[in-house]
C-alpha cells in the first residue's frame, strides 16, 4: 500500500476492529455461508474467481477513471477473453453466469447470450436452427433482441415497425414508418451485433397481424459496416450500464428472405402469404418465470454486496472521538440510528436469498409437472414471480442507496463500490416488466383468485393446496380477525408473524374488490409478496437445534417486524392490531437489532461476496480502508501531473493579474 | 432537428399534447410563477439567462459525453468566463448565485466564493483582511476550506492535523501526523487552489487547544506547483459533482508565519505563545442558519426541475395504444399509479419553495433583532433550520428518483436530465451536516424545550409566542386528543390538517421523553418539520378570493393528506385518528390528485425553470421529445465512426472464424 510521506495509519488499525468483531461472535460464518449458498455455488465461485481475478483483462483497478469509449473497448476485450476461457475450461452456462457475476460488468456480447440465443432456441424451426442458431452458438453471427421502440416501452401492441410480406419475391420488407418506430435501448445493438431479432408487425395480404420476430442482418459480415437501408448506433450515456452498447436502429424498406421470420409458432405460407396462428405457447410463460426467478436471486446478491460494505465500514469507522480517546471510542455501528438503517437490510438480504432459492425450487417442480402436461400452477407462479420481481428489486435498490448513505461522505466516492454499482442495479426496476406495471398483473390476479375462491368456499368446504390458496382460505374461514400477539415474546413467534402478514394481504385484497384501482393493485401485490417472502424465510430455517438457528430465526423475525413497522397503519386500520401493538412492534425491531448486533460482521461475511466483487475501499474483508482510499485517489488521472492542464488558460491570468488587469484588457 | 432518413414523428406530435394540457386548464401559470418567485427573482433569472444561454462557453450540448478531465477543464473555462461577465455586467452576489443556478455545474472556483471568502470575511483581523481577503476578492489567490479529514467526517473534535506554535521563529508548523489526518473532500483543492483555510489543532506551550483556522499557502503563485512539504491532489471520481476538484492534502512540517492564524476570535500571543479564548460567537450560528435556509430554497428548485420533467413527459407519453388508435389514446399521466407518484411531489415542491421563502423572512427578522442584541430566537431557528435542511433534502432526493423512474426506460438515459442531476443533488444529504446527525440536534432541542415548557405551564399560564411554543402549548393544554375531522370535507380544512400534524409532533416528543433514542430524535425532528412545512404553506396561501387560491389550497391539502397517509400509524397508534379516518385520508389523497390533474402542466410551468436549466429531452417546455432523443444519440462519440474501434481485435476474429478456428489457434 502506498502512502504519501510513508505515513502510518492511525492506531489501532481499522483491520483490527474487524478482527475483534469476528472474534467476539460465536457465529460460524463458513457454515452459514454453506447453508445460504450450497456447496455447488461456493465451489463454482471459488473455481472461477481464481481464474478471473488473476487475469489482467478483468482488472478492476482503473475502470472508474475511464471514459465511456475506453470502457466499452475494455468490455469487448472481456467478452473475447471469456469466450476463450469458456473454450479452454469447457465452461457451462452456469459457469458463464457465475463469470458474469465475478466480472461484474455487462458487455456488448452479454445480450447475445441472454436474449439472442434463447430466442433462437425457442422460436426457430429446425431449418432455422441450422441457419441462425448454429452460427450464433459459434459467435459467427452476433445478435441482439430488438423489441422496445423509441416511442413504445412496455407496450408491445404499440410497436410501429412493420414486416410486410411480398409473395412475388418471397421476402419480408422491414420498415420503420416514423421516428418513434426506431428500435431503442437494444443491448448489444449499438456497436457489436451483426444480426437482430426484430419484433415487427407482420403484414400479409393487407392484414396487420401484430408483432412477430424476424431475424434481420444489420451489419456486414465482411467489414461490420451497417447494411444498406439501415441506420444504427448507440443510444448514448446512461445512469449506469455504460459498458453496454444499448442501441437504436431504423429500417428503410429492408428486404429479408421468407425464412427469416422465426416460424416455430406462427407461420406465413411462402406462396400465398396466408397466415397460420401460433399454437398456444404456455412454455413462454415458463421462460418469463425463469428470468424473474433469476433476477430475484441475483438482486439478493446485490443487496448482500451493499450490506457487506456498509456493515464492515460502520464496524471500523469511529466518530465523535478526540484523537486522545480513539481507542476507547465506539464504532458508528454502535449508534442506534446506523443500526436501524443497516441491520434490517441484512435481514432483507437473507430473506431475498432464501426466496430466490425457494422460487428456483418451485420453478423446477413446476417444470417437472409441466412435462406431465400439468399447467395448474402456471398462473399462480407467474403472478407471484411478477410481484416478487417487483418487490425484491424495489427493496434492493432502495437498500443499496440506504447503505451508501450510511457510509457517510465516503459513500459518495466511486471508491465506495456503491455509486456506479447503484446505477448498474437500477435497470432491474424497469426491464423484464416495469415494477409498477408488474404489480398490476399480480394485483388483478389476486383479486380474481379471491373472488373465485370465495365462490368455491361458499359452495362447500375447500381444501387449500398452494400457498396463496391456503392463506386466503384461512382468512375466509376465520371469524375474529384479531392478532394473537399479546406480548413482546409473541413477536418472536414466526407463526404469529406469518398470520399477521397473511391477514393483511387477504384483507387488502378483500377490501379492494369493489373497485379497480391501480394503487390498490400495487398495495395488494406488495402485501402478498411480503407474505410470500416471510413464508419462504420461515420454510428455509434450519431445525431449532441447529447451531445456525438462533441467528437465522432472529433475522426472520426482524424481517417480519420491520415489515410490520413499515406498514403499521394497515394493521391498525381494521383493528387486527390494537393501538398497544404499535409500540410492541417498534420495540421488537429495536430489540432484535440489539440481539443481532454482535453477529453482524460474521453475518455479512457469510454472504461470501469475494473482495474482487465487493471492489470497495470501504468494505473488503481485510479491513484495510484508508490506505485503499489514498491508493485509489493517487491513480486519478488529474493527479498524474503536478499542474493541471487548464492552469495557463484559466488560473494563471487571475493569480498573476487579478480581476482588474489582464481580464480588463480582454473585455 | 435531425432525423435519420428524414423521418417524420408520429402524429399527433408530442408538443400538441402539451398545448392541449395548457389550453384545457384555466390556471394562469405566469401569475402563479410571479406569486411563487416574486418579480426580483424572475427578472434576475431572465436577465442572466439571456447572457449565459447565448455564450458558447456555457453550452450544455456535449457535456454528457465527456470524460472527467475534459469536463473539469471546461468547468474552469466557465469559472473564468463568469468572472469576466461579473466584471462586465457588475454582477452582485445574488446575480452570481443565479448564474450558478443557470450554469448548473459546480466548478473548481465555486468553493472559493462559497467557503473561502466568507471564512476570510468572518474570521480575519483588519491586518489579515489586507493580507488575505483583498487578494482573494481579486482572485489573486484562490482558496478552499479544508476541514474534513480522511478518517474524520462530521467530527470536528476528532481532527488530527496539528498547528504547533514555535515562538522562536514566530511560526506555526502545520503537520499531518497520520494517513487519516489527510484533509479529504475539500472542494477546489484538487487542482485549483493556491491557498487553503486549514482547520488544525492549535498546540501552543504544549497545550492542545482544539481545531482553529489557519491560512496555508499550498501552491506556488509563480507556477502553481505544490509547495515544499505538501502532498495535494484530487480525491477521484464520485457519484456526481465530477466537475469539482474535491481534493486531499497532507502537510509534512509546513511552516507558516504567526499572522496566518485567523485571529478575529481566538489569538496566540506572538512572543509568549499564550492563548486568548474566543469571545462567544453567536453570529456563526447565524451563518449556519443562513446556509441551511439557502439549501432549503435551492432544493425546492431541484425538485421543481424533476417534477417539471416527469409531469410534462407523462402528459405526452402514450402507452398501451395500438398505432391505429393512437389519437384516441390517453397519456400515461392519466394512469392512477403515475399520478399517485408524481402529483404529491408537485405539492411537495410548492411546500418546499414556500418554506424556503418563509425561512428567509424569519432569518432576516432574526438578523434585525440580533442587531438589537436580541438572541432569543436563535436556538429555535437553529433547531428548525437543521431539521428542515434534513427533511427537505431527503424529500427532494427521494422525489427526484421517483420522477426519474416515472419516466420509464428513458428516465435511465442521461438525456432525461434526471440521471447525473440526481448524483449532483445527492451531496445535499451529507454536507452542512449529515441529515441523520442534524435530526439528533433538533430532536434533543425539542425534548428540552418541551420539558421546560411543561414546567412553565405547570407553574402558571403561558402565552405562546413562536410557532413551536404555540403548538406545544396547545398540546399541553388540550384534554381530549382526538381529531375534529369527521368527513371527507374536513380533509380540506387546513386548520384541521395543521392540528393533526401539530398533535403528532407534540405527542411524539412527549412520549419520547422517558428515553434518549436516536430513532426517536429522528422521528421527532421529522414530525416537527413536517408540521412547520405545512404551517409555512398555509401562511403562504393567497386570499381565498384570489384566482390562484383554489389550486394552491388543494396543493396545500394534498401535501398534508399525503404526509398523513405516509405516517398514518402515528395517528392511529394513540387513537388521535379512529380506524375510520384511515380510508378517509387515503380517499382524500386520491380525490385531491384528481382535482389537481387538469392543472398539472400549468402548475409545473409556473415553476418557470428555463429549458436551458431543465436540459432534458423529455421535459422541456416545447414538448419536442423524440427528435431530441435522436439528436442527442447521434452526438454520442461511439456513433462518429461506422465501425467501432475494437472491431478488428474483438469482433472480427469470431465473425470470421467462430469459436473454433482462430481462437483455437490462440489457446
């Protein structure tokens, strides 16, 4: 570590505080890590980390000082290197997912793998697999998925781009009829792609049949120049994600052969141009569920990273001490207001990680049933995964920013690892369904489900099967809607806490039935998913005699109590809680925070985010903070010359002449 | 406007929607603008805008594509140009403040004017005014204010830098004893300053007398190179504010003459080194109050800018329409969930702007009293301005992000004007007192005030004078703590709404007295300031027969009702509200939103943020959206070549050889 003038850090060193935190706790963070992630995940992470961390192409040292064009170039080098490594080590798709987590930078080729390939896999005929999928798997063509348009976001039905069939030449003509028809935000399109799957309105025999997917070559395979009739480029700088080339594209009567319409489901007869409707594709819902399950799991890891940084730094940072009393001084993590901001977020992180795991399990069960032709769970899984995607990403994004601010002034530095990171996590609130729009679907589904269930229950006894059915049935068959919680001890009873969140969700659904308010749909979806997360948490707890149980049980209670506190009015409004419950809930949150305080550093250690991924001067596991801040500052390009570039032009005239002389001459 | 292929925008054009919104409303936005800002502000804004907007130095066209070093250089050019213009037009300090608002970019010289000059003005002896203030006013020396250290943020008493007096040579020796003593985050220090006011522990005759201010020359006035014993540089990239050179500095036994200690208050005898304590400086509290008043006003303008963009864009953006039905389709601003997110923020903006105005008035009254030797209002003003700085900046920062997300995908683009802007507003939560720490002071003050008032009230009748005293007295002398609100109509009664917020604040203070919890201090401060903001809003309303009254009265009710809804549990918990009040509050928010909906575009027009400041493809007054998005995208540096720089290295090998051949050779 470089320090100017060979200065020593203050004594005691920050790292000693982390060591103490770990020593004073009896929690086994290794064991907990295994419990959270499982052996496979940890083995994979370590294996790939060893390769990636030691490869200079993936160095994270200077990326924060670079402009966008340089960063995009580096990102492509990472793309290339990953493909080389994939070949060398025979990486699987799971390995590649893990590599993406470790490299921690989306790249121009990212969308090729995450969107272009899956679309080709799912929507091609066997002939088209040869034509497109095979070269795409070999990266002989590089692609993207072009759906969103400049004037049309979530709204597929509003797309303007057309694909008109011309039977005479057996071609489709792809055309952008207006400026707002420009495809926009398409990842990988800006600079990298040679091909695009373009969602365009199929028009044949004069009929507009709505959006369908077409493979359109966009750049020359010889020299990468845009093909005739195509205007393509990058959409410019963004809040985050600046290493991805989100692009725009416009088509001026571009012709493609008939076999470029992806024809596994819908078809156009090449001779007559007549259209064959797609068979109902319930499998595509499965894909949406899968993508959302993945988002929930990864967003848990994002929040884990933020809480890791905020917790460790707060355990080391001392404040309101005089230098003389430095040793005696307490870490800011002992301040109630800091604990109150960070520790519930640690509980939320566990909640999200366990929910990600449970959802994956449910998804796999569902897929197995689906293979037997059983689609019965599809709707509920779709509704829950939509709501959970919305809730979990909203929670994590807000939590990351809370963590950043809890780091005080240094949280504002890019060296905190929480600034650009925030911008990179943000799009999760928008892609794969805008978080507000998703809750509308979930809300409406729950209203309908509740209505149907009421009818069924009125007709005779119903046996609740799935989670939602069970808790709604309990609500419908309970006469006294009053919480059984009587004392502070009851706030540790997970069954009582589950009951409370279930009751609120059911009651909100019930009382919303008279209208159709978007605000109600949002509240219903949120309440339902907060219950599901607690439900998943409770079902992820180990046996009570397990050494890990006490901490996890407390985290579970804290997640619940904190959720209750945040929405207390919902429980008081219908008198499910009496007024005396309110101080009880508030006290429970504070008490649980106190009980968890001694273990918080091992708790975040257990998330096992590698330092290479944490990538923060404030929160890496070794507890070296201020040396890293200085080391990184010394790398700032502005510090590479003794005198800044603009001195002669902008500073010297004043210093040497004041406001009166040289300037005066110029005016 | 450039559009590729000469494409026309979709019909009807986005601008026509804004025109319609303005036509359908009877609100006179010009008149309202005058009511909000006053003639002086508007005249000044227009006068300076004409100069700045037409000066190429201040162009905002390409700044979002530039790397940090280029932007810093441009920022210095702006610094220089502003000083030229100041001289040419004889700009006052108020003019310069307005110029900063319009230029909308903090710069290397910014802290010279905002921190260095005021410190010199307030803390120098007449001799030092000649020595430092005079050349500083003339920019012959350029300075900064160096207080914060790498290891010590808000904590002045923890500062490590020392200034040891050496009577033999009549010098102070400035020294950084450790790495954490490095001054850090100092605006203007990174590249621009020639001098720094350094807060260092004064040590004389072996006694540590705590932090005092010293003027330290840091860069040569000849060639700007760092002086001997000084290590100085920029602290590196940040979440925002990247056009400011926040810097670090370390001192290795640097000697300065005796007269470099700012000696208006505390003094060291040059011969004996004996120390004279400062006289109690209540005026410095006045300065802190003034800075916070300014922050509250400016943060209102920041939220105004965000709501302007979100409101206008949502009024133009159409969704869930098919192209065929485009004309008939509704703007997303008609969706309940969009209204629910944006319209309460418009009410909050008005609330903040009026509170800024009222605070300025109170501050001027206080300063007049102070000149008569009357300090009686100091403590309350200090406590309220601390709490209001915290609450208003927290509200605005969160509101800006809500506005950004309400713009959907395009909100993520830098062209939205809401991405980098967010990063630039963020530091308001930290500087001039961390938002959480500030509430601790306010909370404790309110507890003490309440205790004292209770004793006074118990001893005999008390006549309430200031705002806080009045509402706390009413609480203490009321027996039945039950809201008089009985019907929805009462939700429009500002007196009832004021009563509710006053009651909550007083009750929270009262019930917190038994303990000393930081969480309680936070809640008390927040509740108190939410009441103050409503109080200021009500007292800013025009006469009921004024044409502006209906809209403003609704906005006032909406601010209150929305605050009630957000904190409903606080009112239900002590049964000030009965359960039946809860749906009433929720319904009132929705109803007020509906009533305000027809006027929202003129309402944000009335904020009168110049398009040059709005600087957004989504929200400028002309309603041109998608043309601007495309125009800005075409300026992206990546789009200036047909084929991207890394093609040969990273793309061609795959496209021409696939994963198998060329790559294979390399491995």
